[in-house]
C-alpha cells in the first residue's frame, strides 16, 4: 500500500506524526509538510519520502503516481476550504484534488473547535463526494488510561477508515 500523509496547520501536528509512526510494515508513506507544520526534523530517521508543500511538481501531485489513500492529519480549515472549492494551489491541496479525481480514499481530520457554519458546510459538501471526515474525536468507551492510549484509539479508527489493518486499540468482543 502507498499512502500520502499531509500535515497542515500548526496544532495537532503530533497526531499526524504519530499516524506515520504507527503505520504497519509494508506501507510506503509519502509525507507532505505545510509551512505551519514544523515537524520535518522529526521524520528524518523514518522510512518516508518527504515533500515541501510548495513542491507542486512532486510525484504525488500526479494521478499516474497511483497512491491507495490520502490522509490530511490535521487538516486546517484553510486547507479544508480550498479542497471544498477545488483550489489546488499547493501540494497539500493538489494531492487532495488528485484523490478526488482518481476516486481514492481521502480522509480529512479537521482540527478546530468549535466548527463554524462555513466549515461544517465545507465538510458536508466533501462528505457527499465520498471524503471521510474524521476529526480527532475522543472515544470514551475505549477506556483509555492515558493520552497515548487515546491517540492510538483515534489513529486506529483512522486506519480502519482507510482499510489499514491495525491493533492500536482494544476492539469490542
């Protein structure tokens, strides 16, 4: 499996990094970093290919590169709005546009709270196009005892939505 992980905005970038860190063996990650996501250094020793958001000509910007899924974690409201309006002026929004046109799985993890009516309208529009809207919502029934366990639950749910096998949280029996 080949996946593009885009990290936008300034808050919630640790969830994006952990999403990449927990990926199972055999999944090739291509990571796009926005200007506000200052996490490039934390990926230097990982088995990922890094792209700067300004590199609109990167391989992942083409449908012929053939990725299986794209996840934008976290997804800033600016990025969400651009995707909803079909604006692809940087690599993050371009890979989302490619996922939409190629009808590949696209997961957005909006990070702001509360959501404005405009953001909700953009999410609804994208959801009708098949985009998976999955903000990092706490699952209290997971009976997590720590922040790390809660994050693993959220990331595991994202993996489930993308069809990535995982055992990051205890499932109902």
